[in-house]
C-alpha cells in the first residue's frame, strides 16, 4: 500500500493507538449498537482533504449536522471497515475499490444515541465523483481541504446543549462540531496534521456557531 508522505505518520501510528490515547469522555465499547464511520483522506488540488457529509434535515437524530459517512453495522458486514465503506457508498456514491483502509481507532461509545462507533481511517487512492445519493439521508457532500478547515478564524470552542464543550470548525457554510469534530481533532493530532490558529480561540454557543458558520459574526 502506498500513501502520501503527509499521511504516513498517521498510518504508522494507527495500529498502536489505545483507548487511553484518545481521552474519550463518553467511554469505550462494548455496550451499544455497533456502527462505523469512514474518516477518508485524499490528495486534492489544494492539498490534503477529508470527506464530510451534511445529514438531511428530516432525520430523527442529528438532523442537519455535519458527519463522516457511516452508519450501523449490518449482519452481512464482515467488519467495521466493511460497514464504513458500504455506508459511504450508499450515502455518497463512493467506489470502495479506490480506497485503502489504513486502520481503525478504538471503539467510541455515544451514550445519547446508544451506539458504539468505530472510526475507520482510510486513504482515497483513486478519488471518484461523489454527491448526494439519497436526499432523505444526506443533504450535501463535501471534499473539505484541511487548509480551509484549520485556517485562522475557522476554529472555535463551542458550548453546546447539555453542558457539552468541544472544538468547532466553520468551513464552506458548514459547522463541524460534536462527535465529528472530536474524532477529526484526534485523528489529525495522531498524524501530526493538527495546526492551531494564532491567538486565542473564542467560545461560542451553538446558535452563535451556526450563525458564524453561515457567514455571520
């Protein structure tokens, strides 16, 4: 398997990551319905990219939120990677044959949705056209350059419902927060890809963050 130079530190680190390394407040599996998400990186025209989706506003859980492609495990799925790739294909039209799985993070528990989620990290060796396959599930699909995601002024601290406090990113009119932002920060940090904007990072409420991501103050 050949991966670009910028992704090699992450690929070499993944087999050795432990639950303790992640410092995950929600705990670790087992104890819920198994699911997986695909943290998919690619070489793009503007440098390294990550694939993100915006969930449909009509969904019962996490409607309108930005997420990695993914979902619950099916009985026919051989493993977490199979679940993540199948869900990504169903949601975005991703061709799994062009993807190299680099590894997995330890399973993460989400108490509020009673799921245990395995983040599957992969390199998009042969990018293909992607987009919304089923509008009832996904409203938008974006290949987001890391340079835009981590640009000065695009990162803040979000104070959300239920006492939640965590990182948030505003990029291309999208607000990345919650589980997706928490996993993204950990993966980028593991690979030495996490850059921090100069100066203090402001704390905003969820309402302020949505306005900020949408082009407001």
